[in-house]
């Protein structure tokens, strides 16, 4: 878990992006601190409206770099003039808005809200949180993995799963309190129940979907190994329950079995592919989200090419690309690392492949109609929505249509900007 400091410059749109970044970081158990002095990582959300602003952004980035162990730069200047930071000799990771949470997480498992800095107590797990119409429900604490690069497990330990009845009670309370979207979270939701001798995620989801009310359920990160053993049962639960977003986040991290072995990821590439194939058989359309770590110390050019090939073949619609960086106290920190230039080149190649894949998926949406759930206000008069496969759809001028967070609406997809779509009510 990281302590982060975030600074936002520019327009209302930038402030909205920072809000979404912070929500995702909070969902994952990261903690905001009051300034860079106490932070593990600083996030600079930049503006680039005029030349003076650019100079100010470079100056502030240089200041922050000297104050924190790691600096992440995002925002308009990062997207339009990201090379300027390297030219100015600022050591920062320059990423798009949607890549910030993954960069902070550094390829590690998320930590559910309420668990940062704690250890397993067996006292029912972290408590749920209602944020607007979004209910965040951590279903367990810990995982069954021992990844060589991950520091999170030192804080969370092995999986500790509260009973199904307890999680259903918490889910029902969130729905009764006004939640329209339940986000099921955990370090690894796929191994829920493993500490009791049986993986039970599919049973839990079935019970939650039986709660009376009009709401949707999103399942958080589940490692491929945990999902693989219940892939048929889990895919059938998705197919049988309209309340479940047809969305699965299964971070593969590499397309090379050799690299996965060095990472101690437990799964092999074929197991990830079999999970994808199973969901393809059961669902007409669904969204695959996954993560890739580029530049792991043992990664060769051939390994990198295998990762690129796997990305293109599996066609995930949401992809987190993270450049490997050493975490103190982990086994991978003792490995001889790859050069920064090589990692940057591989990251760019992976990001280019990501944008091509994601852009093609959103282009296919144009002209189609979907039922969406409005989740939160966007910039101006817009509202952020999600369709049945948890793809983000922005409805502009939402107030004209009387749409606000918590409402369902039928929309036609009219356009996209690569990473999310725009829709108009029909």
C-alpha cells in the first residue's frame, strides 16, 4: 500500500480525472497524505494551456522529484508533451490518467479499503463504504500468492474469508443505503473461501445478485490461478445474472511462462487463455481487463514479444501497463534490473499495442445501443455511466435528459476517444 500525494493543475476536467484517480486508489487501500514529505509517491496532474504553464509544470515536477521516492506525471502535458520531462532531466513515470492507479500499484495486488497498515484479525474483514451511489464491498483480506515483486502481502498475509452470509449482509446493507453499483474488492477475489477449503466466489456472487433491488455488481481483481479452478462455475453465474457486469479483471502480467515463473505468479499462460476461452463460450460479449508488467529483470526480447502477442490475441478492453520497479524487501529487488531505456522502449511498445486494441474495441461500439447505469457526475453537464460489460460511456448534457447518478438509461454510442465511449439517450 502506498502513501500518495496528488496535485492537480488546470481545468475542471483535470480535477474530475484526479477525483477518479483518487477513488481508484482509495478502493485499493492506498492512503492520501497531506504533502510530499510523508508520501511514497507523488502524482502531478498537469496542464499545458500556455508556455508559462508548461514551464511551471516542469519546475514543479523537478521540485517533487527531489521530495519523494517516486514521481508520476499525468494530465494534458504528459499526454501532449511527455518527452519534455525527460528533456528537462526529470526522473518521472509519464502516463495517461487511466494508467495512474496501476503505476502506483506497481503490478501488485490491490488492498481493500480499511486494510492499509493492518494485519489479518479474523474479525470479519474490512468494512464496506458507500461513496455516492457506489458501494465498495471488500469480501476478504489477503491472498494465496507469493509474487516475488509484491510488497502488499507483507501487510495482508494469506486469504482470510468472512462467511458468505456475512458478506451478503453487508451487500444488502449497501443496497438498502442507496448503492446502485456494488464493487466487490479484495487482494484476489478469485480465491475467496480458499482458507475454508473451497473457492466460493461464484456462490457469493449468486447470493448477492439475489438481493432485492435494481443494482449492478462489478467483480474486482482475481488472479488467473484462482479463477481457473472455478472458471466454468463462475462463467455460468455471470451468464445467469443480469445484475453482474460482464467484466473480469484477471492480471496475467506476462506472456512468457519463464517470466511468470520468476515472478512466482502460480499460473501459466495457458491457464489464463483457458479462462478467456471459457468466458467466451458462456457470454456473448464481455470485457476482459488485464495487467502487464514490462521490464521484469529476467524478461528477454523474446519474452516481451510473447507478451505483445498475448495482448493482441486475447484482446482485452482494459489494460494496465506497468514498468517494473523494485519494491524494498521483495526478492525481485535483489535481481539485476534492466536498463531504464530498455524498459521505456518496451513500455511504449506495449502501450501502443494497448491503445490499438482498446481503440478498436470502442470503435466497434459506435452505432450500437446499450443500457447504462449512471454512476457519477462528470465534467460540465456530463455523467459517467457503465454499460452491461462495464465499459465507460459518457453522456453529455445529461441534465437535459434528466439523467443523474443512480439512473438507468438506454443510449446509442455515437463516438469514442479510444479509452471510453460517448452515448446519447434513445
